[in-house]
């Protein structure tokens, strides 16, 4: 046994003696490689730190050079500009962060308004199917002191400039100036384009007394200003037009201008509701002859309710508009009156139900009176489209009754700016 143990020990020591030098050499090579990697990492770190320091110095230099250029325009904007407490209509933001990439191009949008009708209407029938209107809009900020808005209406009978005007929000005195072709500020419905109406049609009072779909719309200019007070938002507007608005005003010579005045008040009732009121006046010559004029008086009311916690599921908008017409004619002066009352309730995230009642005399003969009511159901798949159905019953002064079902598809593409609130 001892001989065997000695033999094993001799073998072990002999093997260790042979492998020892090779293991030490391998360890030395591994240490050299690790040291080389450390030196390489240190070199890379120093290089990146030098590059970052150089970039930071360049960025600081650029910011110091650009600061005066960005501060100078804001200091030059006079009182009344956007954000300075001027009238409503301040410069909107078109395009957001991408605006610089298309600074020389306007925001372009196209909105389609498709209408259909079924039922019976012997007095004022509508086509069974029609592409009622296609609106193309071009909107852009010209400079810090002006913006331009153009709305072209393509209908089955041709093309018309619905609105096209320039807005100057920074006029001295806190004034908001617009010039071009405008839908006048008489009431609420007259200012609305077809695709933003909460119904497929316009109320009877608009059709009978305020010129129907085209309404009071003409070439002219508008001046508006906020009236400072501690109680409500109050805005006054005065407008002068050429005097040609079919169905309402007609100009015979250069001096036959038409005039519109509007006073608007707005107040929050609670955190979730507000009240909007307006009073309007319009004056101009009518188609009865050069010496005959028409005076219109209007009052509009809007109540909005939107609970904060369920704003995307529940809302209520109640509207009413009253119009008095005083019209000179060959057979004497006609005094007509009309109004509508409507309510729209949102009962689900994309669903709205509404009701409207109309009652209006006719401008040229106050003895003729039309009335009716409508039930409306609207579905919004998204903010770019809507589907609407409307049941309308109308009793006309001729003794005829109309029962109709109207449906509408509205769809849009492009960046369409918001219309006045």
C-alpha cells in the first residue's frame, strides 16, 4: 500500500509540474486582453464625452443667437391680438407642430353633404337623392396680424363662394376686423354652414324671414369688440354689406347698403353648463323697389349642459331663435314673426336625439303662417363623419300637410378649422 501511495503522489506531482507553466501563461494572456479592453473602453468614453461637450456648446450658441428673433415679434403685437383679451375670433392654430413644414400652404379640407328624402311634400318638395353640397375650405395664418379663410360650395347647380374673408385681430383699440364675403352675424342659424347644422334642414323662420339657406350673406366688412365688464362675456359687432342678399335685401345703386348689428352675451351658469344670448338688427332695401326697405329684429338663446365626469356620454343643447320682420311693400307695411325651439340630447357616446318645433309667418304676407315639428336621430362614427335621420311634419298656409323622412350623410377629409362657437 505504501508503495502504491508513493507511486500516485509521484504521478500527481509530475503532472502538476508539466501543466503549471502552461496555466500561468494562459492567465498572463487573459490579463493582457482584459487590460487592452479597459484601455479601449476608456478611449471610447473620452471620445464621446468630447463630442457631447462640443454639441452642448453649439446648442448654447444657437439658442443665444435665436432668442432675440423669437422675442421681438411677441413684443410688437398690440393690445387686442390673440391672448391679449381681444374679441372672439383670435388666430387659431392650423396644423399644430407640423405647421412649419407647410408654412406656405394653407390647410385644405373637403366636406361632403349628401341628402335624401322620402314621403310627401306638395309645397316644397326635395329631390329623392342629391349631393346637396361639397364644401372645400382653404385656411391659413398669413402673419402674426392676419389670417384668411375661404369656403367654396360645390352644388348640383354650380360653384359659389360661400365665404371668403381676411381677419385682422390686432387692430388698434382691441378691434377684430373682417373683410370679404361673410355670412352675417344675424342670429345663430344664419352664421352656420350646412354641415354644422344639428338638423338636415333649416328652420321655417330662416326660410320665411331670413333668406333661407343662403341667408344674409354678402360682400362687406365687420368690426367687433369686447365690452369690458365684471359680469359676463359681452361682444358687440357692426357689419356693413353691399346690400344684395337674395330673398332679404336688394341693392339698386351704390348707396343701397345693408347693415347688421349684433350683441352677444355669454355666461357660465355652473361648471357644467353655460348660457349664450344674442340680439340682432338688420336693415336694407328689398326687391319691392328702390324706396322700400326691410328691418329685421332677432333674439337667440342657447343653453349647453355637459357633465364633467361623463362629458363623452351625456350632453344637452337647447336652442331658440325669434325673428321679427318689418317689410315695406306696395300694398303697405308687413309685420311678420317667426321662431323655433329645439333640444338635442346625447344619450350615448356616439348617439344624439333631438326635437324641434317651428312656427313662422311669411315676410311678404303675414297672414300666411307655416308650422311644424321634427324628430332627429344622429350617429357620429367619428369626428369626420355623421349619419342623421329626421322625420319632419309641416303644415303649410296653403292648407297642405307634408310628412317626410329625411336622411343625411356628412363626411370630411383634411384639416378643417372650427367654425364660430
